[in-house]
């Protein structure tokens, strides 16, 4: 049984409320579009003052319509919408497009109009698209229920956009490029139907091969990720998002907390859902086209065949810069190429077949390289010459690429001299590009999409929180929760980490300077002294950390100086004492940063990166949505630069990567066990060849709001 949402894509009848003959009115434009699109279902116009619109009968009210419309389009003033939605719902209408803007205003009853409209729709089960939207189009069904200036041609790409202006511009651009659509849907303010509902709908739409999204913001992050993941498992979902926020746009008490709400979190969400993110609106279409022509891609090893060294170098540079892989040709392939090519050929990949190559040399070379088991795709680059016309080369090469075989990408450099060749390849279903860099971008996008799809298909396993651990964590949190404290003390935070299996440096709490000196003397090793204050989370900013103290006297003196600095710099801050811990040799390893933050849109996120006091300056970090499993923990590490240092260099032993991965999974366990955990920082987690140890930690809890007694 089809849901009411299907009426947005394939209605049998459409009613336009607010239809008009006025040329420049929204109701007039929508009426003309409905009639001009070729829609074969019933189209009914509603106009309270005129008996005809556009030469067709017009009905005075919704109640007067001759039947029940599957889809209604409303272009009337905002104040009229509550009654109209109620009337349509009572009549049995399935769905409505609210083109009208201004629903944030108050109605005659003193309530916001949009709230009243939504309540009216929910009373009958009717679904709403908009308000403040351009409308919708289904070119394949001849439906243009919008005030866009053009419907576009029929195709298999679905476009969902939050911006109506951007949607109309994309339709116009795509029409000039002969790019066709199955559907175009403008979300507007998304009072009811949003990205998740439309992703669910388009996921199962037989007319749609790929889904293109223009996103400005997401409201329900978890629901979006769920719907996007389900859609991406079946077809490509490509997204461009505006509003990339600069790093450090807001201050926060923890390194990880500063990332909440950032564009990097959207990156993590798109990756988790298997969405391919691109940077420009044009790339939406370019990538969709490339993916359609690279469906047989089995890996990321690219071979390049060219008639000129310069273009091949550009392609290679672009491939390496994107983290791509240049295929290593097998000995058999190299021997076969040696036998068939001039002696001056490049003898490797890229395969330079020399500028005077005739069509047969292109075809023979492509056949050999495509057959190499160490090659996943081939890029053919041709620069025009006066020796052989490009169209003859294309004609010789096309039979080499067979349906279902390895992808063959083509780059025809130049203009008019290669136009016919490029058109022939495009018509045959090959990916066609104008420059080597664009070709490599297309290949890398195809590899990224393959990787994302593979990650979605991989089984996931997240272990439940053991009952004993849950009980221990609840016990450790009792004091903070009872006191209504947001921030745990350093000792409390480290106890939480230790309970989850993360090694921590032993930490003792000193009530005052004398106590700190006594602890240092008992330890009989150099110590680190830190202030203990619920009001100061970045201790180093007030001189609240002193390292390498030896003995009672030095420790007491440092504690007194620390108290004086805090009194001068933060006189309102409470100083509850100090913590004392034995020094750890940091020269034997790398300082890492691990953290958790709560994003307002997507929920809890996990951070990994380079740590230490200069963590912000290093700007080496990667994010992942929680929960994670072992595979995702490992992938998170691989997305940073510090992973290269962890692997060992210049005779230095590799660090304990397994210990770091286990620490990340322990944080996932902690997050699931403590739902009110808002922020967590381990900075640094010292990773050495022998293991890992947390030297400092901060944990912030969500404090429940207490409702005042009535």
C-alpha cells in the first residue's frame, strides 16, 4: 500500500487553490505550468471570484471540487491556509504543497499560523510540502506544480533543495546541459515533510537512479542519518551543503565541545550515512554522471594511457594529491606493451604511447591495460594532433570497452578538434572529461562512493554495557550528580576512564599546599601539580599546571604561587585544592587528544587527533558519530596526520595503535553507559610503544533542569 507521500511524485489529480489569470502572480504561473507540462491527470482550479482561469472552469471552494484531489497546491494568503487545509483533509486529499510564505505570523486566534496548519493536516493525515517553497516537478510524469520558469527535461536524477532560488537556477542550468530529472522538490521551511521523508520516498522510486541534495541545515540529525543510510544502500545520494563554518567560530570549555554544531560534524554524518559530499552544485550533476558510467569499479588502482607526457603528469599529480593510487602494471602487461609499442614509450604507468600513435595503437594498448588484474580503471587522455583525427581514435577505442567491464574514463583535451570524439564516447556510455584534473576528480569520487557503499554493507557489532561497569560508573557519578555539578574533578574523571579500561596516571587529591608537599615527598619522584577548581577547566591558562617538581618544599612553593595566581586572575573561582601525580616521560611517545561532545543536531560525536597544549594550532583531528565499532575506530585514526607518527619513523618504534583503538572504543562504551555525558576531553593521551596512558581528563555532565513547584 502506497503512503500519502507518493501523491507528491505521482498524483492522479491536482487541485490548484489560488489559481489566477494574472500574468505575474504565483497562482497564474503555477496554473500555466500545470497546463503546459503535459500532465495527463485531472487538473482543477479553485478561485473564489472568477468562474474560469486560463480558459478552464474554476471552482469557488474546495468543497465544490468535482472529486478528491490526490495533491493540492496552495497559493493563497497565509491567513487562509488553516481553513483550506482542514477542508482538503476532510475531503480526503492526500498531500498539499504550500507555496505561500509568511506562516510565522499570528492568526486571528493569536496562534502562529504554521502551528495551526500543521495541526489541521495531522488531524486528517494529510502531508505538507513547504511552506515558502517553489513547489515540485516530476518531468517524467509531465507534472509541473511549481512557479519555476521551466520544468526541465525528463531523466533519472531526483533533486531535493532547501533553497527555491537555487533549485530554479539548477533546473535552468541543467536544461542547457541536457540533464534530465525524475523529480524536483523544493523543501521551503519544511513544516512537515523534510529530507528524511523524501529520502524514504525517493529510495524506492523506480524512476530515480540517483538523489541529489542541496542542504543548508538539518533538524533531526539521527532521523536524517537513518533515512539517508537506507537510501544510500540502494542508489547514490550526493549532497552539497552550504555554510561551511570556520574553525574556532565559537569558544567552548573543551577542545571537543568546540566542534559541536560545526561543519565537520556534518561531514561525519554524511560519511556515516554513505552520502557522497561535493563542494559545488555543478559537481552534483558531474558526480552523478560519473558514478553512472563507473558502476563496474572494483578498486582504486588507476592506469593512465596518453599520447603526451605533460597531461599524464598533471593527472598523476592530481591523483596523488587526492590520495589516489597509481596502478602498478604486471610484468606480463609490461612485456606485452614492450612488444607492441615504440621503444621510446614510457615503460610504466602512465603509459605514454607517443604523440604519433595511430588508432590501432590506442585500441591495442587499452585492451592490454584493461586486462591487467592489477588495474581497476583506465583513464585515456588524448591531446589533438595533426596526424590522426580524434574521432578516428574514438571509433577504434569504443569497441574495447565492453558493458560491465572495468571502467574506461576518457579525457579529450582541446575544443572543436575533439568535440566529435567526446560526443561519441558520451553517447556510448563512457565518462568524458575536458581536463586531466577533472577526470581524476571524477575517478576519485567514484572510488570514494565505492568505499562508502562498502562501509554501509559491512556488519557492525557494538557490545552492550556490562552490568557491573554500569553499576560502577553510576557509583562514581553519585557525588557530582547529588551536588548538581556539571564538571567532574580530574580525579573523578580519571576514575571513570579507569573503570572503562583506559589506563590513567595515578592521581592524588591534596586539600592544601601542605598536603600537596606531603604527597610529593611520599612519592619520592618528580611530580606534576595541578589546581583543582570546578570553575577553571583550562588550567594552563591561569598557570594551573606545574611539571617536574621534586620534593616537599618545591611542591609547596609551587602550590602557594598557583593559589596567588588564581586569586589575581580569577578571583571568583573556587579553589578546592590540588592534584599531585608522578611525572610521566612524554618524550617516549606522542600526545594525542580523544574526546566526546554532544552536537545539537546529530547527538554524541567522538574526536581523535593530535593533542598537547597546541592541539588547536596543530588542527589535526577527525570526527565520527557515536556509537562506533572496532572498524570505525581504526578508520577514525587513519583520517589524521598523526597516524604517520604512530607508525614509527626514522628508527623510532611504532606506538601502541591497538591501545589507542581500544581507548576509543572505551569512550564509546562510556558514552552509552552515561546518557547525560555532554563533553569529555583526554588531553593528552600519551601513546608509547609500550601502551597508552591518560595524563589529564575533563568530563562534563548534563544537569537536569528542576521544574519550580507550582
